[in-house]
C-alpha cells in the first residue's frame, strides 16, 4: 500500500511525458511530410532562378547603361492612377550634364503656357 502511494504522484508526470512525446512525434511526421511534398516545388523554383539569372544580369547591364547610380534616386512612388514616379534626390540643374535619353527622330516638344506638356 505504501509503495502504491509513493508511485501515485509520478503517474501524471509519466502521462504528461508520454503525451508530449506523442505530440512531438506527430508534429515531426507532419513536418517531414510537408518537406517531402514541398521538395519538387523548391527544386522547380531553384531551376527557375537559374534560368532567370542570365536575363537578370543582362537587364542589370542594360540599366547600368542608362542609370549611372541608383543612389541618386528616391524610392519609387506609385500614383493613384497607377503611374510609377521615380524622383531624383537632387534635381538636375542645367549646368550638370545628364544622359540624353531623347529619341533623335522624336519632334521637339513645346510646353504649354502654364509649363504643362500635352501627351
């Protein structure tokens, strides 16, 4: 009888440890299954990244021909109409040369009296 009373407090602790190990095993099985299911998608994503690398490098080279330094620009701003505006941190002044991005075949654009330009 005394031995039974002395082991009684240990019974809930053993049950708790058993429940925890069952929960841990279930969680481990769930995560292993999830990883196994995601593996093909991750391999496809890795292949896509490898396929896109040459394109991204070419885009970077092309942009660097047009834009000397991205640090001179503010963060792009999306206007309510969906246009994206990228402002220079310090506006160009006439005495500072900048890249001439105008199309030589494009006619000269005349601003309106209020300074606006009709597109």
